[in-house]
C-alpha cells in the first residue's frame, strides 16, 4: 500500500489575481498545497519543497480547525474562479482539477464536521505515526541537515501534546477510538520505546551535534512514553464500550474519503459487498486449481503452508532486501520500452526495511519533488529472518514496479503539466490502490508468474483484497453473512458479521501468517473504507482499459494507454473509469 502522505512537484507560489492572468482551478489548487505546507510541515517534507523547515504540524483542535477553514476558503476561491471563466470547463486538465479539488475538500470538511479528527487513532495512520515517519524522510547527508533534524526533534513533545489534546476534546464530546485501536497503538509505542526509536535515530548524526541531538531525542522518546501512558491509563479506560463497527453513516463518510465516491447513497455499499463476495468465490475456484499444481490433492491453504516450509525462501533481513531490490530492477528492465516508457528518474526505486513498531503490511513512500529522495518500498520484518518468496513476488509488483512506484513517481514527473494538488494531496486511495492491484494482474497477464507457487501467491493477494471488501463493509454495517458461506461461517449464515467472524474468515482464506492477519483486522476496524479501495479501484481501472480497448479495436496501444493513464493525476471513482476510457 501507499503511505497516506503525499508528494509532488514544488508547490507554485501563490499567484495574485490580475486581469491578464486570471485565477484557474489549478492555481487555486496549488495555492492550497502551499498553504497546507504552512500548516502541516510534514507535507512539505514529503514533497521535498522545504528542506530547512524544522516545524511539525499542530494536531490539536485548533490546528484541525485551521485546516478546515483553509479548505472552506479554498472552495470559495474555486467557486469564484469557475464562475469568472466558464470556458475553463472545456479544458480537460482544469476540469479534472476542479472536480477533484471540490470533491476532496468537501469530503474532508464532512469528516471534520463529524469530529473524525478528534478520534484519529489507528495502527497504521494517525498523527502519532506520521510525526515519527517524517524523520525517516528528511535529508541527512550533512551537518546542516542534522541541525534541522535536531530542531525538529525538539518539537516532538509539543506536537504529541497537541495530538493528546485532540483526543481529549473528542472524549469530551463522546467521540472515542475503539479500545482495540488504543491497545494496538499502546503496543506499538512500547516497541518504539524498547529501542528507543528517537535515540537510535539520532545516534546516526554527526558528533558535532551530539549533545543537541541526544537531548532532543531523549525528550522525544519521553514524549512517546507520555502518549503511551495517556492512551493506556487515561484515554483507554474511558473508551471502553466503544464498538469496533462504526455504522452506516460514519462508514459512508469514510468510504467517500477513500474512494472519491458517495457509495453510501442508495444501495452502493450493498452492491459492493455482494460483488466482493462474488469475487471471493471466483478467485477461490482459481486457487483450488492452482493449489492442485503445487501439491496433488491439496487445497489452497495446504498448498500455501507447504510453500512456506518447502518453497524457495531467502534467509536474512539484508538478503531479502537485496532480493526485493533486484526484483524491482529486473521488472523495470523488462517493462520499460515494451509496456511503459519510463523517464530516467522514475527508473530509480529503493527497497528498505521498515523500522520496528510498524504495522505488518508493506508500504511505499514516493520520491521527493526533485527525485533527490527516491521512491521506496518498505518491508516490516516482524522479527522474522526467513522469507518465503511465493507470497512476496506479487506484493512487490504491487508496492514497487509496476505498482505504486510507477504511478506515483510518474505523478512527480508530470506535476508541472498538471498541478501539485492533482499529483499529491489530491490522492484518492481507490485510484492509487486500484492501480497497484491492476499492476499485479497485469504481471499475471504478461506471464510473470510462471510457476504454480508464485501464481498461487498472486491469487492469494487477489483473494485477500476480495475478502477485505466483504469483511470491511460486512463488519462495519453489520450485514448478514451470505447464505452460501462455508467453513467457519457456515453456522453463521444470515447473522451479522463480527470482528471475530472476520478474523476466522481471513484465517481460512489468506496464506499470510497470523500476526499479519491480526494486524490487518485491526487496520480494517481502525480505517473504515480503506480496505475496499483495492478491489473497487482495480474494477474501475479494468473497466476503463476495456472500454478504451473496445473503442479503438486493433489500434489500441497498451503502452501509450498506460503512460496516458499514469500521467493524468489523481481521480476519484466517480470519474476514474470514464476518464480512462477516453484515453
């Protein structure tokens, strides 16, 4: 998956309105990005636009309200720009930018008004995580770079106090994160403190700044302990009784933020649930056939367990990092010039080991705006030293090449032709995760899973994404278990989904290890709507490609279509398939 922080070209400076240079949606959008960087310097670091900025965001209630007011002001500016020049609707880039900006900011404001920022705690994405992650993205090649790091480290306690203040305000209003999320984040913070993380990070700095770095890191680690204690001893007990399931209204809000579509209208969520179940059953048939090729007479789970023990594997953390790097390099060489046309900066991507205390899922971070920091794939090891390859191959096509890296690095490359917003903050999860899942399927179509083991790994990844649609919508909306359910679900047909049933279902239909699946379940419960983005996004990508193919017949050029599709910036599900069909 892609980290939910974004990057692109340097934000253009605000352009004053004048009779000779009218404001356009793209200029409104880029002024918004520049203003966001003022409010949230983590965004600027990810963009790579302000390397000397040592500030951290204000995640307090006041900081959240400042972000909301910026969104309101930006939407007002967009209204003025489009009213002043209706002809802008005829420019496809301006039209797409305006629709994206309006929809994205509208979704964010709806969530703000519902108080979602006051209970933003999950095992994967929350201020407590992004404030740590930003240090791994900062320049660190010179003493000057480390001086910026030291100053930013010294600001960690204030930022974490602001985050706790937001949770306190949420508690005052009766808005809590569920206890499962609280307990999981407390466990993560315990792991950070076992290092401790910030002290270990600062130890890599120059001796000339040793005193300043050590003092700031010590204060930052103490702030982590304070957040942990607050969550464990203060917030957690008050959150008891908060359900994991968020219900239809909150789920619809969240799903819109992740997909760019109002799935809560009509029966959109029920349709997605039924389609996810149908995909689960279809993929299961393919898995059963492929498992027979791995071990005669074996079912999918038996074949995957056999591959865990007897299939090809890499021993050692550094060895697996090198293997993943080689896999991405080989994919670039095989695909470039044949199925994609890759600019030289896009060809550079790094495999990295994730720091301790990360969630279990691999993830990707995109390049800085000038490509001085390359795109990176991150592998959480969870203490393992042996890594079977049957289930890593498809995942790295998803995270790296041709998945997240090709799309998001291409966005950095073309941001100057679009807008910084369309290629960074305007990112829609269903577009990005849909492309990455499409990329896995593309590699299957192109024959990159030649043996039964790696193809079973590809099908396992597809199955996990179908199961995600079912359990994410099913648990949060408490929908009934389908009537043709088998295994652990059979005796619960027609009854509402629960987290426990979801975990049992995951265990029966995913080859991942139990620790990963435990982390996955907490993720779905803590980030409602995120899990459906993969398969629903892939469905839109495939529909768009198929429509373009039908329209052009024998003249359809898949390489040209790929590059045009990767160069149009972010789109929500309401627009994605239609825009892809036009290419």
